[in-house]
C-alpha cells in the first residue's frame, strides 16, 4: 500500500480526531468525578446543617418553655 498525500491527510485528520476525543474523554471523566465529589460534599453539609438546626430548635423550645413558665409564675 502506497502512502499518497490524500491517504496521509486522512490519517493525519483521523489522528487529530482521536487526540481531540481522548482529550474530551479525559476532561469529561475528570469533571464528572469533581461534580460527584462536590455533590457528596454538599449533601454532607446539608445533613450537618439539619442536625445543627434540630439542636437549635430544641434549645429554643426549652427557652420558650422556661420563659412561659416564668410568666405564669410571675402572674
């Protein structure tokens, strides 16, 4: 098989396409992994935030109860 200029162009264009595809694929995989890690980190932060808010609700409820009981006691 003889390497004609037309055949060399096809090989070169195909090679460039493969290189571009490989770059895209690696970029896609990296971004997908980063996105997944970010989403997991955000879910952990949301869970921690919910636990903290539940704790605050408990504290505020106890304070409200104490304030209400003192109001009734003072009357």
